C-alpha cells in the first residue's frame, strides 16, 4: 500500500504521522498534568483517523462547530461531541435530536432566542439537550458579555427541553498577540474571565459542570487556571506557519504541508507553483499578514496567490527549476483541511495511507 | 422537485438561473458582435449544467486550468477544452494523452522545460498535443515576456509531440484598477501586447491560429481589438461584489449568493451569520480590500470572517434578529464555487434543482 511521494500527483496535502502523534501526546500530557479534560477541536483535521489518535491519547471527546460535522463524526463511531457554535433553528434542532439519540451531545448557545429554537423541538419530543453558555472573553465575535451571563443563563436554564451544563469561551484574540508574554496574558485573562462567570452562575444557583477554555496559543496557560475543567485546542494537532510565527510551536512540530510542483520560473526572483488558494486558502499569516506560506528548507515564500498559482518570491542565491517539487508550510492548517477531499498520511518520503477528509465542506 | 428556499439548510450557495442566463446571453452577443470565439473559463462555476448553457449560447468550448478539471468535464460530455495553465510533468502528460484520445484538447505552455515534459510523452505515443504559448501582458505571474516570445515559441515549435497553435494571455492586473477608464486601458494594452506578439511570431514563420485574451473586466475591451480571435472570461457567468465594485456589472447581474442564518446578535452594531470563510472564502474584495461580502438589501456588510462565523457590521437604524435568513453577495464567486459540493439553482424564492459542483476541489 505504501508508495513514494514521487508517485502522487501535485498539489497534494501531506500529513506527517509521527509529527501528529508527537503533537497529540504532548497536549494530552499537558492536560493530564493540569488536571483538565481535553476535548480537541476536530475542525483542524476533519479526519476520523486523526480523531481516533486523539481519543486513544485520552481525549474525553471531540469539539466541532456544525450539526453536519457532528453527523459525520457520529457515523464514524465518535460517541461524545460538543458543538461549540450557537446552533439556531428548528431544522437543525431536529437533526440534533436524532444525533442525541445515538451519542452524548452538547451544543453552545449564546442567546435565549437561539436556545428557544432548540428547546421547542426537544421539549416536544420530551427530551433534554445539554447546552453550554458561550461567553465572550474578548474576541467580540459571538458570546454573552460576562456581565450579561447570569441573566441569559437563568433564562436558558428555565427553558424546557434543555439542560444548562456549563460555560465555554474561545480566546481567538490571542492570534493578534506578537509576544509569548502577550499570549500568556490572553490565556490567563480568558480563563480568569470564564471562571469568574462560572462562580457568578453558581452564586445565582445555576448549575456549572464544565468550565471550558482553549485555543492552541493559549491552551497551556488557560488550562493551568484553577476552576477550569476542560480545554478545546484544535490547531495543535497539525500546527502551521501562524503557530510558528506566534512562537507557539517549532517548525519541526508542523505536520501538514502541501506538496507542489514548480511550473514556471519566469524571472530570477520569481517561481510559480501549481498550488494556489484552492489548495493553500487565502487566509493570512498571523499575527502579521505576510505572504501565503513558506517553502520548507528553501529561501523563498509564497508572496501572492491566485486560485491555481502560488507565486514565490525567491531570495538572491536561491534557484528553482521547472518540474521540481517543494513542500509549502501553509499559514493556516484548518482551512487547508477544508479544501481537498483527501490527505496523504506520510512518514518521511513514504506515503503510508490516504485519509478521507470526511467532514470537509460540512458547513450546515 | 421544486421547493421553497425556507426548506433548505443554511449556509447554502444559491445560483439564480435567470440571472445566469442573462449574463451568458449578453457575453455571447458581445463576442458575436466583435467577431471572436467565446471560450468561457468554467472555473467560476465548475458545474456541467452551467457549461451546457454557455455552449448552447454559442461558446466554442470551455477553458479550465488543471488536468483533473478537464477529466471531469470530458466525462460530462464536453468535447473541446483548453487548459490555460502551464501543465508540467510526465504524470500529467500521460493523463492529457488519455484525454486527447477522446476530446479536442489544447494546453498552455510558458517554458521549453515545461513543454518538453509534455512533448516526451506525446512523441513516444506518436501523437501531437496542441499547445499555446502564455504571454505575460502585465500581471507578472506566469507567461513569457513579449520580447522572449519568439525565442520560446520557436523552441517549443521545434519539439516533437507538440503543435504550437497560438498565444494567450490573462489580464488579471485589471483587478487593481479603480476606474472604468483604467480597466478599458488594461484591456486595450492586453490585446495590443498579445496581437503584437502574434505578429512577431508570424513574422518569424511560426504558426498562430488563436490569439486569445480575456478577463471578465477587460473582455469587452480586449475582444474589440483587431487580430484577437478568442476571449476567455470566467466570472461574468455569476458576477460578484468585486465585479460590482470594479464597475463591471450591476448588483442585479450577480447570480451567486450565499443564504445564511443570523445566529447571534451580541451588540446593536454586530450580528453573526452561520457562514464564514468555509462558505464565503477569505478572498479580499477587489479593487480595494473592504470586508468579506455585502448583505443583499440590508445596510450591513461582513466585516470579519472566521471559518464558521461571518461577523456583520450593522449600520445605525438597521436591525437583525436571531433566526432570520439573509443573502450574502460574496467578494469572489469562483472561490465560493470551490467550497461546497452542490449549489441550489433558484428562481426567486423557489429552488428548482440541485447542481453538483462536479469539478470542485480538482487541483491536480
């Protein structure tokens, strides 16, 4: 079954199995040492085989965002899923009801109006759906502000058909930080904000079993805070150029690369790959938007992208030739996982398996 | 088969069939009036049903970029395909050889080294592949510079196994222009550069049957130039917010929108959709990068994107409520087509058909 890397067509997404296993083991050990449950966000890989490695290392379950993603992972045998997205609507609620018959399921809510659309369907079926309240710890995307949390939590807890089981947050604002100290500060603030909300809810007589934090940059800082019970990092499983730029991992901790062919060298300082935004995505590098990926082991980076072209800026003294293959370390691993239907599991230059990206494109 | 828009889950990509037909008809008429062949770039839709509408309106064939895309469209019955990308490598050449047994096929080349990888395989099989020389008319991505064209064309024409049939260019630099006059100037320059190259090749005794231009912004200007034989616009079939911003089409000419649900209204000036970069892509608006899509008929735009969240900036006086549905006009239609496996063909609020995006994710 194994074959050489030279035998596969480019562009292709490669995932180094040994690097993945190392990343999974280290995060699992960190969670164990901190005494928190690890519930990785599987959006980064969308691959059941990778999710199983995470479970084997001690994860309590997976995090995903959308109903259709949970359907895919439930069909693949995963029995404990938290959807960290405010699911809204009776049609989605009916799908969640079917899922909740088969697996342990919880979903995020951040408004009474949204929660009511789930509550109605579950109450009619005489079932209860576990929900967690999303708290805005500074990203200002979704989530209730800390000062609104008790009010919304009480109203949600009073709805029939749902059971409030905890609070959660996502510190995506860590991706704007440019120093390790800045990232650590966001992690402490994220966890401090959420544990304070949890205390306020408990003080108001509301149940709080789970206090769930975690982005990959802040995970180790946030999980160390007393009162945190669960952590949900995603990107750590593959890592990417943004995590390296943020100082969160080393280049050798990056498991996902894109194998590409040089198709044109129109000038001494320019070479063009057959991998563009349809393979690398147009997501910017974090924390500073500089280019669209690095060429592994070479003095060049992807300076511009079209859909099918990656245009390299080549440093003086470096040369590329038409037909050679390179590996690109992309800015953002999760969005690369969402573009192609399969990835190649590799060890060094050997392709060991093809993994279907089973939850690719599941946005509903 | 038809159903109401309310019955489909969000987010979903909608394509208005009447708008598509209008766009196809107008571009076909423009090409006919200019006396040039129309070979639309099917990357915008990736849908055989839409390609058939283009053929029915008089297109001579389709343009695509990659070998695997041609394989999909050939399997769907399309018999004349030009790949406007510098295809490189013996593995791709073997796939092209199989395709060329079944359909009329031509591919782009921009270097002797690249062309030789195709030439070898076709010469061994005692076949000839039609190739066209890509000329850089100002985008500075791939393509030979005009002053290099005769030299490279002669070397390519001398290779066994290939037949040089023409020249082509893509004026992607039109997307940086901010006025109709600027876009028109790029179109005239694009066509002027390419026809001059064609004349130089003919002067050197080289065959030039096709002189092929065209981006959606420049199409009407470039096709009007004497000596141009073919035009390859893509985006016109759907249009998008960038084309409106560039002044190339009217808002009512946009056929593709994303149906999304408001899942959170955390503040008076902010609402959050269940459509993020996994549905809208993170491609910037052209020519000025401002936000990630407009909300049709509402005073709001997508200011920020995460993978699953579209964060709206809501103007004073406008209000959204949790659970309501909106339509988003995305920045770039082609990349949206590459994200989901199906689109819904609609007329007004009725869903008439589901179209499989058959060539989605075909990057090889």
